[in-house]
C-alpha cells in the first residue's frame, strides 16, 4: 500500500482492541469503500477533542464544568463508587443498579509499571469525602493484585480520619482477575447488591 495508508493503519493499530487486520479493515472502509463516512468521523473527533475533558471532581468525561452524573440532583453525592476507568463507569451505569456518583482513578497502583499514587486521580477523592459528606464508598476495582493494592491504599491513606464512612468492595460474581467493563448488567447488579465490607 501507500505510505499515507500505512500511516493511517499504524495509528489505528495503536487503539485499544485493534490489531493489524482490524486496523486494515477500518482504514480500507473509510478510505476506499465508504469515503463519505470519513469526513463526519474526523469532524466528530475534532469536536470531541475541543469540548470533552476530565471532570475535575469525578474524573469522568464531560463537556461542562462537572460531569452530568455528578451534576444530577437525583444522584446521591454522599454515595461514591470508585472505578478504575471510564469504561468501568459506563458498564455500571448501563446496569442501572447504582444511584450514587462515581470517582474514576484512571488506573490502579502498579509499582512494576511505574504507577504510584501520584499517577492516579486520588487527590480529588479525599476532597470529596469532606465536601460531599460521604457516608458510603464502594471500591469497584479489578479483582487482581493491583486492584487489591489500590483498595488497601485508599482504605489506609485516603480514608484515614473518616471512620464514619462505610467501605465495601464489589466482587460477587466477578471472576478473579476479571474486569468490570466486560461483565454483563445482571452480574454487575448482583455484584453491587452483594458488596461486602472491606477489611
């Protein structure tokens, strides 16, 4: 192929979940088979890049000052579900089983990969504990070594001095090492309803 096509394919390959064949198919679809779809896609990506940003409170994506979930008066600000990523938040939202607000860490502690507390969205979490009079926090983090380490760090460091906040951990129905993003709605609903006190 041409250098221009190869560059598009190489950039697509860097997106999560896309390998060589998928990147090739998408590039051919947009550039050769259905070129009329390319301009609206580029326009939408440019608009999103110009308007979307991380919510300074929750870490979710938003176009406004704060994310719509946090800004919704029907949602309980005193009830926080801590998740690793925005896809995890979206998966729980689709389940329709949580009426509090979220806090997105954008990762989990992993010293081997150079991810410490400073690389995670933890500073605003402690601020929220005071500002929103939080009464309960669910740790909906992966059921693996890094997720466990992150849960313990939050308990020991972020929740220090907040003894009246109930802390629980999602887990029922989620396989060991499994992620929230790929769990179905029924499993997530069961996991939230069967949360256990985190010790």
